[in-house]
């Protein structure tokens, strides 16, 4: 019997713990515990059993800050790689991190396992440090910038993830220019949600900023650069109505997310809202 989906994705919220206290964080309410290795293995087994027949599976580590659970990441990456490969499924791995933790062991792990790293950085120092501070209250921008440079210089695929709050909506392009100068060529931009209030004026400023950013991308790429910025990638899957018959985000379809305690939701964004909306939990391992 053919697989329902050729490409599937699994998110593991390996911990609810974090060393930062970002004021717009939507993960504030998830359980403050680390996923046990046994729980992670059961989640991976369950996910791959349901994905039997698929061609490729992407495993994404998120949280909290997943690098606070580094030994677990090392163990389950090898477990998922071996099990998926033995099933004829090509595995790939993504780490979503706040960018404040990068030891030599972590760098060796990321390079050795060919893990794509998505680093949260909200553009320039002013925009970033306004909302993304350590639990101690210390700023984080300089550390994150240094770690992004290290990743890029060591051949690690690195994506910058920019969260736009209402107060930083007018400054998106400034942040994109900074990240472009830093050397990042893939940047994801998305609004903060769930913990902030967007007025019509804020939305208008964000739309203006995105239009400015689109022009910046066009200008850079017309000069031979290779800059991709979400939500307007140059090879977006939405062009040409290719998703006309199956539009959607794939949550709970080809995509599942597992909370630290083993509960299951359609994606990590929904999982982080589950304490407020219990109906977003669709199962348990």
C-alpha cells in the first residue's frame, strides 16, 4: 500500500526549559520539563511507523531551548537516523535554537550530523535586545551574532529566524540588511502571535516593511545574490496553484509534534497553545 505522504515531518519539543525570557514567547506555558530519552524514542518509533512507505522524513528539535538537553539530542538523532534509514526513509534534521549556546561539542555534532540550524535573531541589536533577553536580564544579541558567524564559517547550514513584534514592525528592513551583511542568505520573517496584540496600524506598518524587504531581495538577487526571505521565497511552493488540491499547513496530516510529556499535537505552534486550548492535543504516545 503506498504511503499517504512522500515527505513527512516530526517536531520534538525536547524541553520546556529555556535560558532566555523573551517577552513575546508563546512557549511560556508549556511544561517546564525535559523530554526523557525513552519518550523521544517512542515518539520517533510511533511517527516512523505511521510514515512507513514515505520517501523522506524531517525531524525538528525545538522547545524551550533544545540545546539545554544536548545529550538527549545526540542520542535520539542517531536513533532516528538508523531507524529511518532501515525503513528506506531518508532522514534530515533541523535544530531551532535561540543561538546562545554553542560549544565545540555542539558544533562538532551539528557538522557531523549535517543538521540545519534555525537561529532566532530579531535583526539588529536594538530590535533584538528589546525583546530577547537572558533570564538574568542580560542582552543576547552580541552572543547570537558571534555564534551565527561561527556556524557559517564552519559550513553549517544556518537560517535566521526573525520574529516581528508590533513595536519592531517598522524596522524589519533594517534587520534584514543587518543579517544580510552578517552573511545569512536564508531568513524567515514572521509576526509574534498568541502573546501580543496587533492593531490595524501595526499591521499596516508590517505590510509596508515586507514590501520594502521584497524590493531589497529583488535588488540583491538582480545583482547575482542568492537571498531567500520567507514568506516570499523565490521558489515558493504556492506559485502556479501547485497546492490547489491540498491547500493547508499539513498539521496533523504529514506533520506531527510531540510535547516533552509525550502528548501529540499537529505542530509545535499548536502544541504551545495546548494548555489554553486542550482540544489541540490529538493523542499521546
